[in-house]
């Protein structure tokens, strides 16, 4: 009896304590700008994204009061909490977004610091009618250069905080895995490479998994960067010998370059490879156009002509390597590339910049690429910017947004990309909305928003990069168990 | 009888309690006293928020005497106790790890050029431990100490990062502190802030992290010419440091000693011409070898070497011509001439 009374008293005390979250009194206007992480101030928000939890950077804040109102000033959502983190309740959040599509919302934030309540300037959220793809896969890898430990490929539901592992390096003999890439506009096709003994390219087409050895006698290496043909029957890959090198200048850190780079198209139905090999060019980052009739790729002249340079030879010439964007026709009926006359697509005036990672929008309207000072490793270049080509007019627009390893959502309205903009070390996944106007000059990307996390402090504590985020509208029909079976229990199919 | 039984039960309970207490205190105390360096290392390679966590990690890791010895050297080096490092590593011949730390200790004390040949010298591994798939997190963290000492922040960060990645828990206060320090040295406040935020969650490191955070305001990114190099282009890295900072004594010594250890006398000549050289027995010995094939240089020998060294070299050549290898070993084992003539790489 006595114990029950003690327990009841404790529970009541706890409830009383939590019910008594401090509310703003004697509020003053803040003199310092509001600094929150992630920076979700004045952004366009997809209508189906998980709650945008954030926190104040000021560590002295011990209570928050946030009101979300509409244009008329009606309070739609109110959050009053201890600590410096704003964590939105999931159901209330979903309700907010779904009932205010196309609306602008205003957040009014008051925070208590050292006993004093401060009111910060309001900021806005525009709820876009365009949704993002419901899933995102990415490789989680530490920025370790050359060696790795426990690389994973993870799939995240972007409408919640659910994640699951598609491939776990520790279960797979700590192999290197190269990034999971979707195709088919909905994600019904995908592949990734499992390196090392018994490895291969794991291909998923409509739920059926195969392990493929994508290399023939012509190729200097196995398949590396790739993209699906819209039919799902073909894929185009580069095959590169990749070498890491190190900058001496502060915060530039790593550079990765190719000593060889060729292209190939694989026919998954007939297990054949069509090669495009030329020693005088270093080719990489191929992708198909939305209609599958063209292959876009990046190419730079080999400083050593037809001789394959050694890593030592080329390391001093990397800063002079400028990749340009080309395209060649692809014939779906024969499965072959027409390599007779590659056509340069980007601005020939860009002789002192390097084009990387072209990706065509699913609606065929645009091509997105990243532009950096030189080389073929834009993620480590702080000056890298995303640029768009309007494929109907050929006009190039610089979006002035730092990012790369980008991909389009199925509706061609949102893009996702990786950037190390926060700390220069750890890449995170960002979404940005494509905003168009009456002319190409009006095209821009909205202010990027980082993939939200259940705990906004997650990114601070995280010591792995989100590498090559790739969206899809459907969850992958396989997981760790199937990948382990494919690695250990099947032989890679040969291609010729 | 009942009272007797009760007293007996109480005595048994007290004895059991005392025994339990002995075990709960005794076993941890045993580890703490017997393996102090492995305990330190357990703390360094984890992110402990409670003081007893490193002890638990140590007890789980099966500590042993050999690891204790190696980590004693590593921990003393981490704390900058170079005399102690020199003492702990002197007697051991045949370990790359210990040779590496021995030379680093000598370099910090300005003794490398005089004592380079007095210890096991596995070519470039005597100065730089490789940071590749052959290493472990212990060698990666150790390797970063050399890069930090010679002032190459990118390579120091690379090695530290790998030490972090391959440590048992993919984290560690030592690596995080070093990463913060590296980025502060380079003026990269955003990267430094990342690591300092994590360190603030550890009570033992919070004050240090808060102090360092206060230093981030107004930090400017370091300027300088940019050079690209592969991870094993040690000479290129060192020359780059010296081009940007000609007064960097440890980088200077490391460059010249590296040239000698890999028997690249032509690079040694060029580096001496470009960056000069300080006094050091090993440099005199190398210059004499260069002089053997350079008459113009030979005529000026007294500008570069002492009379004693010259005499020793004359004697060495005399005995070498007689093919008296044992005599050479006995009299000249600690010289560069002996190393130059006999040292061969073990390709395995």
C-alpha cells in the first residue's frame, strides 16, 4: 500500500513537471540572427516530407516556443518544449502539410536563454504541391580515402524516419560497395557493385536479382559509374582506373582522378557488352537521355595522348584536366552506340572548368550537371556548382548551388544531391525544388533543405557521409539477406 | 539453536558480500594496475561518457603484455614525453612500429641526424608508417603523429581519419581531438567545430572542447601553394612543407634522413642545395659517399665533414676493399656507410 502511494506520487510529480514546460513571459526582441540547424528558414517544403525537426545552435537555450500560422495569422501548430530542439509530432505534421498544399506558412520562434525569452524574426515555409520520391538510398561511408570499413547501403523512407539496410559491409566480408543507382523513373530497376572475391554487379529488375560480371577483355576495369536505359534492358557504364591523391592546401583534402576512362553499354537480356574505347580521351559519368536515344558523358583529353599514364605521371597534371560534356546516339534496336562523331553539348567557352555527373530529367526537358574548376571528383571541390541545360534550347543556367552526385525525382520537379557544405568533410543529402519561369533565365533551384532526421543533432554526431543519394518511388524488393545470398550463393554471369 | 543459525547466516552473508566486493573492486583494479596504457588507449579509442567505461572496454578486449609495451610507447608519444619514448624504444630491434617512434622521439629532440643509424632502420618505414590496407588503427593513429610533427596537415588528417574509422567503435577522443587540432591549425573552423561538438558530449573533454571552440572565432583558412601527391610520395610532401615553411626543422630533418634511408643520394644532394642542412653525423657520412664519385666536391671535403669522420671513412673503405664484412659490422654497424652498403629491402 505504501509502495503504491510512492509510485503514484512519483508519476504525478513527473506529469506535473512535464506539464509545466516554461511559456514565454517578458519577451524581448532578439538582437542576433536566428541560427538553427538544419537551416530550414525560408524554404520550399515538399508536401510529403518527414517532419522538419531542427534545433537552435545556441547551446544556452533551454526552452522553445514555436507557432506555425497561416497567411491570416491563424495558429495551425504550436510547439512548446524544454531544451533547444524542435521535434514535431508526426501525425500533426502530416496533417499540417496535407491541408496546406500550395500555402505559405509562417513560423514564429521564441527561445529562452539564460532566463530571458527572446523573439526571433519570423521565417516562412512554402508547401509545394510537388512531392519528393518516397524513398532514398545512399551509401553511408566514412571519408576515409582508399580504404573503408563497414560500408552500408541504406534505404530511407523520406516521409518518415524509417530506414533499413539493403547491404551491410560487415555481413559481406567488409567488401567495398559502389553506390546503388535506380532506373526506370520509378525505381523498378536498380544496380550496385559489390567488389572483391565472388563480387559482381547486383542487378534488380522488377524484383528479380542477378549477379553480373560486367567486364570483357577490352575493358581496363569493371563497370563503375552507370545509368539505366528507360527500357531497363540496357545500361551504360564507364570503366575507370581510379587513383586518389591528396592536396596540400588547407581544406581541399582529397582529389580522385582517372588514368583511364572508357564507356560500355551492357545488354542485360543477351549478356553482351558494346565498348567505346579510346586511349586519347578520359571518359566518365555516362547517362541516358530520358527517351533513351542519346548517351551523355564527360570527357577530357588524355595529356599523354594514346599512352595510358601512370598514377605518378598524371598527378601533376590534374589541375589542367577539364572535362566537357558530349553526347552520342544510341540505337535501342541494335544495342549499339554510334561513336563516330561525339557532339559537344556544353559551352565550348568553358575551357577552364570541368563538367561532371550529367543527369537527364525524367521528362526529358533538362540535363543537370555539376561544374567545378577541374578534374572528375566534384564532391570535394567547394566551388562546385549545379548547372542546368534546357535541352530544347541548349541554354545553360548556373543554379549557383554547391552540390553534386545529384538525381531527379520522378516528377522532374525535385532534385536530390550531396554536398559537404556544412563542414567540408561529411556529405549530406539535400533536396531542392526546380523553379521555372517564362524563360530559361528564370530557372533556379530553391534553397536546399537537408534530409530531416528524427533527432536534429544526428548530423552533428554522425561520422559518415551520405554518398550518391538516389531517389525512388518504391521500396527496393530486396534486403541484406538477399544480397548476402547473391554474394555467397551465386556465380556471376559472364558478359562478352 | 535458532540464534546460532541466524548468526551463522549473517556471517555467511557478510563473507559473501565481502567476496563480491573484492571481486568487483579487485578485478578492475588488477586491470588498472597491470595494463595502464591499454586502459588509456581504450579511453582514447572510444567516446566514453562515464569514467568506468574505458575499464569495461579494456576488460572485454583481452589485454596482453606485448600490446601493453607497444601502447606504452604510443601513449607516451601522444602525451609528448619524447625522452621516455626514446628509452622505451631503444632496446628493441626489428619492429617497424618501435623504430618509427624512436626516430620521431629523436626528431623532436633535434637528435635524429646524429642517431639515425643507431637503431633498426627499415627504409622509409623508419620515418613513415604506411597508411593503406596493410595497416591497423594503431599504426594509422601512430602514422598521424609523424605527419603532425612534420606539419603536413592533410596527410595527418588522412591518417587520423583512418585511425578513427578502423578503431573498434569507429570513434575515439584521441582521433577527434587531433582532427579538431588539425583543422584549427589549417584555419578550417567549420570542420573543427564538427569534432568539438562531439567531444563536448564527453565530460573529460568538455572543458578542452569549449576552450577550443572559443578559439574558432576569427579563424582564417591558411593560404599556400597547392600540391597534389599520392599517399606514398613522402619526399614530395616534405618538400611542399619546406617550400611553404623553410624553417620547419623536423620536416627538414625528415626529408634529408628519408633521402638517405631510401638511398636516394641524388635527391639528398638536391635537397641539401635547396634547403641546406644542419649538423649531423649521418649527413657527413652521406656527403662522403657523394664525394667518392665527385672529385670537385672531394677537394672541398673540409667544408662539409670533420676530420674524424673523414678518417673513419678512409678506414671503412680500406676494410671494405679487403672484404672483411665482420670487421665492418663490428666497427661500422652504426654508420650510414654500412647501411648504404648492406641494407636490402625485405620485399615480403
